[in-house]
């Protein structure tokens, strides 16, 4: 079993990396927003927006601990799994304690302007209309400003500033290193 978690700033390519492993490499693909947060918001009859996500996550972490979402998502892990969206060092610590050497953290980096363009294109979570300045300002949200600390704990770092094929090659290279 191998558990690979991707960490990075919004629109860096975490979802793309985990999805690629799910569709091309046979991993189960888990995403914090899709598999943990959205079902809770839907149960509360709330829209899936960045602001609602930030509010819910802040409340859950305050009530149940920083790693509460990771505890929830880890219950879904059965075999090779790729996870998108780990954010806090406490989440990394929890996964390393629970899965030991079977867990690896991969940091995904991308230039700010490229990430902004991707967010505009994607248009999810109410972010498609932000100016570049608003996009960068939102990097200071509580759920965003902790990400660089978790990125520094990564076992591997890949860059996503070019074509998808190059990005996939980097992922495959990491996977090959882990299998040998």
C-alpha cells in the first residue's frame, strides 16, 4: 500500500496530480473538498464556496482539532491512495504516524500568475471572477497561509508551470522512485 498526499497552494495542480494517479495508475483518488467538506456543507444546505468552506473547516478544526479532516479522510483509505489537499503540518504528522513509511507527501508548486489563470478558468468555489490582487489577498486566509509550512515537510517537490505531459512525467518519476 502507498498513500501519496499532495500539498500546494490553490490551483497549483494538486487535484490534477491525484486525479492522474487515480485514472492512469490505479490509485484511489480522494479529495478533502469533494470527499469530506462538500458532503457536510450539502447536509447543511449550504453552497460550496471558498467562504463557506473556510468557515466550516475553521469551526471543525477548533472543535475537534487541526487534523480532524485528515482523520476523516484517512478512514476512506484502502490500498494505494492519492489525496489532494493536505494543508497543515499536524495533518502530515497524523498521516506519517498512521501510515508510517507507506505515506509520502508531495509538494506541487506553480507560479502565482499561472495559478490565478487556472482559478479563473476553473471558476469553482466562487473564485472565477477574482482579480489577481484579490486572488493574492486570499492567500492570507487561515486555510491558505498555513500551506507553505506543510509544503516544507514534503518528501518530493514537483513543479506545474508547463504542459500537463511534463507534469505527469514528474509524477511518474516520483512514483518510479517510490516503487524501487
